[in-house]
C-alpha cells in the first residue's frame, strides 16, 4: 500500500480509560494511549496509515500536481486510529510560498494532537464522574432511550472539544515553529473521524466533504457534509470586518471574495479560516474549525474528501457519480482526479490547473482485491512521485529543493502582471475600480488571466521584517 507500513507502532505503556471499549466493567484487552499518540519520528512505523497514492482496507487516495509548481496538497487515511473501528481521514491544501510544508506538517501532526486532546478531555470527564460510553450507535433497550441519547450527547461533546483543542494547538505549533515560516503561508484542513456509525467532522478553509448515499428510490444522491468557509459567507465576513480586516473581490474576479489587510492591499486570501497565515490572524482569519456530527445509516455508501482543485470544476453530484461508477473502488480516487484534470482543460483553458487531492472512504469497510487493484495498472506499492509531490518531504522548511516564489506560481512578479495590460491601479472595494498591478518589486500579483485564480493574491511587502521579529 502506498505509504502504508505494516510494522507495529512504538509506544510506552500508559493507562487508557475506557473510551470506546464499552462499559467500564467489560473485560477487554486495553491498548495504551501512547501506543497511538506517538512522536512524529515513529510515524513511518505506524500500521494502516497511508498518505501517498494508494489504498487501504476501506479507502483509496490520490493526489496530482497542478501546473502552478510543487504539489501543495496533502492527504491521509489512518485506519485503526483507535481501537473499535475508528478511522481518521484528512485532506490539507497548502497555499503561499511554504504551503506544501504547512500542509504536510498538519497532515502528520493534527491526528496526534486530536488523540492527545481526546485523551485529555476524556480524563477530565472521568474525573468529574462521567460514565464511560461506547463509540458506536448500537441501540439500547427501549427503556434506556434517554440514557442512549445522553451517552450520544456526551460522545459528541467529547469529540467537539477534542477537535477544537487540537486545531488550536496545531496553529499554535505552526506559529512557534523554528524553521517553518507561516506568516504568509497556510493550509486548509478537512478532517473526519468515523467511529462505528458516528461521523465527526472538523474543517477550516475551502476543502470539502461530500457523501454518496442512496435515497428511497435506491438512487445515488450527493450530500454535502461541510460548507466552504470563504470570506463571502455573512458570518465570516462579519467577523473579519469586526477585526478590521477587509473583504472584497477584485474587478477581474468578481466571484471571488478575498481577505485583505486593513492598511495594505495584500495578501488577498480566498478563505476565511486556515492554519498559518499569521499576517491575517489579528484581522479575522481564524483556525477554529466548524464541527459537526452525523449518524451514518445503511444507505450511506461512501465519503469523498477533496481539495478545491476538484470542487472548482466538478459539482457534488458529478463527484458522487464518478466515484459510484468507477470500475473498481481502488481506482475511484484516481479516476476522480483524472476527471477533474480534464474539466480544468475544458473550463479554464487559460488558467494553470490547481493541485488535486482526493480521499474516498467506503463506509461498508470493503475494498477490491489486490489483483483487481493491480489490473488497473495502479499498484498499491507504487508511489507516484511525479504527482504526489511527497518525495523528500520535510516539515522543518529545510528542503533544499524548495521552489522560489517564481516557481511556486502562488504569486507573480510585477513584470508578469504588466504583461496582462493592467493599468497600475490599486484594488478598491467592490463598488470601485478593481484593476490591480504590483507597483514595486516587492508587490506580487497572482491573477491567472480572467478565469481561475489562486488562494493567495499578494504577499505583504513587510512579510520578511515581521516574520523576523
């Protein structure tokens, strides 16, 4: 399996309270908390964890580099994330000059922080006399319906607090990272935990989760599980403006609202929440996730997590149709990315295709046989380094092959901007003149013709000074 190692995990012995192992008195082999919450240095030895193109027991994942430079998308499926049928899935879309490093850092660290936060929250609940409960939604006796509802509420509350704490801790770590500059770089995050028939979701930015489910007529329908957290959402715009940030679209791209500093027409971030992007954290961009809980039913077939490179060109219904009609489950993610690439060429021929990353999780826990998988010409042992961008990964910013700003294509030099015939005017509010061009060598513009644009328009001119303070 691509990126999946079969060796056993490392960890010290520690007591684990009975979250997910049934009632407190039930006899079951306990697995230590640190068997799961391990250091980053031990991640390569964790079983059933995949993060490169490949498949697992119940999922397939695939990413393909776009035409803007290094692949800034990252993804993960971690089966056996906890005992008792718990799976973690995530997609992370980086942006800015170090976005690829931010996305990979979040991919590796966020699941561990989620486990640590969950353990901390549960320990506190147990200390307050809360009874333990099982993570699955198995129905109790009819007389215990109130007890069941109460246990379900406590389970949801526990995961909500764990998601909130882990996202906050992740952003705090990025801010203080000694070798990773996140001042003008960041990442989205869409992360889900499937625990039995419970689905818990936390997300920031514009990566999206959609579920394929069957309706009463046994027809496949698309159910959007998350809302893209963009600056034009009323509640997001209100928060940003209260913090003195500005929200408006450029005349060249009136459909894309962006976040701007109060005193400079930069950076033009196309999302309202993100990890990193500390130049905007004082002006309304936050890393607090939207959290939701859903009970899965037998009609729910699969979940697709994908970066905006997919959703920019394919509708929810098209994505569900492509995955459900794939010749094999193992090839679904790859076929979906291929379909998105074709649509990019058709719909946005003058734009550089964005990176695409897809996770397909099949809720019945089944996957094709290995022979069927290899018949697709897509061996699970093959890592497609030309697409995944995972070769020579580093989360400390020390990768010598890291591209320059010009190669990264997140921004464009003033000379390149002038070649598009802009008039050298600065962006105004929506009602005013929105033409834009960089007037100095330190100003950058990222518009790609008149079609699709990047997550980040400009880097603040003062980025280097602020990041060194």
